[in-house]
């Protein structure tokens, strides 16, 4: 069977045409169609496939198999071999993919030629795209420099050019990376006398078609760096959405968009101070509660029992502060937060050593296993969460008996 003619290369601007059906196979609610020519780019090279319709039927996927382009249609469609069908391209999707792929070439070219950083892989996603690069995370100045250089290419409308040649001619190009082996011909994508790389994807004809390029973030990944970016229509939409959100935030703060970040920073500092004050108040309250409990106790301080507290109005974290305050006084403490269905236990290290007790996590783990709850601890602390308040209460009672 002859190869499918790739109109998406020869006539990249073609968005509607006709083609002849070479074969059609239907099964399990799908139809796999091979045509003599196609405007649909198949998945490959990090780029997703084109979509659209064939004879009015939605195209679900497009893949390449031994030179043939296989179009998977929705539904079991009866198409006779030799018949002609209309192909209609999803232009918006093609434009988006071309913008992202070309932007990746531009970023990778700048990284390689200006910073000696190699591109390891590329993924074109639905919301953003990623490039894995061979370096530690670039700092903010480097990222800004990359964006500024890319913006210069865009502003001057530097062209993208395509050259198809036999592999032996590849040496005449200053290729950024080694071309694939075993190809009958190579498709070289050039960025205006700046970058050359063998690539099978679809691309814009000029950097101006990228409109805008924005590096969103970077992260460490497998000893290298993963760079997140958007370009073209995506980048414009991202900018519009971000500015709309900024306007809402500024309105809530009662400030201008220019002053919003300074206002948020001031509020964050104030919040951090209030959080610190609240934490101190929670610890003070815990100490007072322990003192009050001990003042009404007839316990022999030389052989103390176990203090227990139950709270309906505070979470596990605040309740645990009481347990820690009691342990500082030399008492084992069990706290129950019915709000979070959580039990916390703290045992004073000195007391545990004097009694030659096993680590708290080991002592309480059998009780935890019996309830089917989740939790654990170390030598002197233990915390567990339960499916129901009653389970938490039963565990607290069992733990209390363990220390009597």
C-alpha cells in the first residue's frame, strides 16, 4: 500500500479539501480510515495530532503506521474504497499546536546558542507545554533574558523556513542536535539564519505569529530542569485571564492593580504576625488548662496518673498543644478532638525512662490496629484519626486504661 500524501507539509495553509478512500475498517464503534492524501498531522515529535471532520464525521485521532496515515473516526462508518470524502481541519487546534511547537524551537535555540543548555525533551500539553533542559534551575534573570530575546524575534517577525533534503545534505546546516537516523529525507526547520533542527512537526511561518511567549515556571526534574511555558493565543488568553484576576484582587483590597502586590505583601506580613500571636495564645491557654486541672487534683506527684482532655470546639493541632503542656509538667496526657475525630497522646520522656516503658508508638499500635484507624508516633508522642467520634472515644479510653 502506497504512502499517504502529506498535504499538511506541501500545502500547510490548506484547511478544507477532498481525498480518496484507500481503506476503511470499522469495529467497536470506530472506523480507521486510510486516504491517498491528508491535511491532518499525525501525532509525533512531541506534538498531538490534528483533529476535524472527514465526511462530516469527527476525527478522534490520527497516527502514522509505516508511511500510512490512519484516521480514526467516531462511529462505524460505511465508506467504500475509492470514494471521495471531504476533509475539514480544526484550524484553531492546528494554529495552537504550531504556535507552541515553534515557540519551543525558539526557546530551545536561545538556550542552546546563548547559554549552552541542551533540550532533552518536549511535551505539548492542553494548557501549557514543557521543555526538559540539561541544567539546574535557571535564575529569574536568565529566564527574563530568554523572554526578552524571544520577544525580539517576535517583534522583528523573523521567519521560519522549511528545507527538505536527503540526510547526506544535513552537514550543510548548523544543526542544533543530531538528526534521526534511517530517514530517507530530512525536514529541517530554520529560524532565520539562527537555528536549524530536523523536525516533523507543524510550524508558524514567522515569529510574529507567536504573538507572545511567557515562561510560567521551572522545577527540578530528574537532576535537570523542566520549564513550563505558553505562547501564541494561549499566552494572550493567559495574560487576559491573569489581568482580570488582578483587577478583582485589587478591587477587594481597595487598591489599584499597580499597588496590589505591595498591599498583599503588607497583609501577608500582618497575617504572619497575627498567626504568631495566636500560636502563643494557644500555648498559653494550654498551660493554664493543665495548671487548672492539676490544682484540683489529689494525685501523688511522685506517682502521677494520666491527664485527659476532651474538646468539641478545637482541632487536633490545638488539642495537641495541651498534651505537650501537660508532658512538660511531668504527666502523661491524652487529648481527644471530637471536631477532627483525633486522639493525641504525649508521654514525658523522663517518666517513660523511669518506668522502662516501650516507645509510645509500639505500645499503642495494637489498640490502633483493632480500631482500623490511621495514625502512629514515636517514642513519646502518638496521634491517630478515626472514622467516627465513638471510635476515637473508645481508643482514648483504652489508652487511658493502659496508663493507669
